[in-house]
C-alpha cells in the first residue's frame, strides 16, 4: 500500500476537532433559532415571537400607539339590488277592448296624471257614448214632462196618478244618466258632458292614473286589448326606490327595522341614505340569508332598476372594541394579518392577530392583543424591512 505524506496525515487529524466543533455550533444555532421563531397563535405573549432590535437613532421612523378599548359603531357591509318602490308603482290596464291605434309615450318619459298614453279603436267606447247620449236625452224629456204634469195637476187638469207616473219616468231616466256617467268616468273622462261637444269617434285615449315615469310598455300598435285584462304600461314614482339586501344568519341579531343605511354605487361619487323598512320572516333555504328591504330617496333619479349597490347598515355598536390604526396591520407571505408589538424601548416582536370591523382609519382586533399593549402604527412597513434585514 502506498503511504501518505506525513504532512497530509497530520493535517487531516487536526481538522477532525474543528469539523466536530463546527457541527455542534451549527446544530446549536438551528435549535436556538427554532426556539426563537416558534409561535403559538393562542398566546399573545412577546416571548412566543422573535424579538429584534431597532437602533436608537432610527426610532424616529416608528410611531408607537397604545391599544385601548372603545365603543365602535357596528357597520354591516351588504350587497344589494335596486328595484322599484312597489308602493309607488302602478300597472296601467285598459278599461275597454279594441285594437291599439297609436302609442303616445315611450319608456323613460315622465307623465302627469290624466295624460293620454295611447289611443284605442274601441267599439265598447262607441256603445257607452251612444248609451250616455240617449240616457241624457231621455232624462231631459222626462224632466220636461214632469214639470208640465206638475203645472197641469196644480190646475186640476190631470189626475194625481198621472203626476206620479211622470215623476217615476223622470227618476228612472235620471238613474240611467247617472249609470252612463259612471261608466264614462271609468274610462278616464272626468266630465261626461264634454262628450256632447266632442266629435263622434270610436277612438278613446288611455290616460295615466298617476304621475310618474313610464318604466315599461307592454303593448304595441295594432295589438288587440281586452277591457280590464290587458296591462299596457307600468308607471313608477322614481323619486323613491327600494334596495333589497341579503342578511346572513350570523348578522340577524344586529339588523332591525328602522336602522339607517348608507348606499353607494360605483356609478356615482355621492352617498344615498335610507332606512330598513321590512325584514323577511323566512330565510332563503338556498343562500341561508334573510332579505331586508331598504327605502331610499332617489334624487335626480340616479338609482336605476336592477343596479348593484353597496349598503352600509348602521347596526348598533360594539362595546369594548380594541382598535389599532389601519397602518399597523400588515400581512405575511401566507396572507395572515399581524402587528408589531413593542416589548422594550427599541425591541419589537411580530404577532399574529384576528381582525374585526374596519372604519374611520382604524381596525378592530378581536384576538392577539390586550388592552394597554404598545403596537407600531405608522412605520410598520419600515419595521418590516428592518426585520427582514436582520433575518
């Protein structure tokens, strides 16, 4: 066997203790680092997180605030859909049958009460008009006969029975006139006497029963309408609309009728205001949510039917809420929220927290912190950068 040089053999034996010492140091360092970086989410103690030091001359970049309990208004963020206010929405039906002659309005137009919406070639109207004219003429004749009979009876020219018959004829004729007038008024004519001066025609206008916006047109020219059965238009007062939102089961205890709501949409910068007017008595078995109805004013009619909105429901308040500035909350590589807690003048530790409500530049911490602890607000990003350099 070939012998190694004496110098190489001595060097090899000398390297063994050094390698062993290096192995022990490496193992000890790994164990110590593992002990320092271990963290138990259920314990908000500083010792459970890695401490690191910030030089005294760099503390000016860090703002430290104290965690305090306060009363936090509870705001539920819900998604909703705009729909018509059904209490101010009216379907328009035709009272007479016949084909549509002309459409006078279009969806989106604002109409006044009594305004003509379309015209119908209606034989029903012709029959009612002629019946009214005949009944009125009969009444006028019966009235003259009754007055003549009164005069003759006063001069003992006729018997009392003849006077009573004339009075009965007049009463029956008057009843026929009143019945015909009621039928004419049902068609939208407030003054049936105007028919005496109007030209004879089979066309009758369908008039708006209320003022508002035409939101839907359901008939077209030439379509045959059935009296009392065909809906022609929908009119809605768009100055007020409904917003329907779905409330999750966990939030039901915080939502009540009368709660104020702020409504926003991506379409406009302003905020609309309303109140919850109704909460459904039954849950949707598919979504496990309860529908709530919000009534809101609609200035300039900006909120449109089926528009998606966000509803911020002011649902009471949260007592003894722990709040930190929004800038204090950071997220790690696993998207877990954490804050930096000060343990000494220039020593800090990273701690995982659980978040709650967030509003007005502050975030509620539901677990992970105690009242009176010091956390980093502005400057938390600077601290995160320093922490990464030390690791």
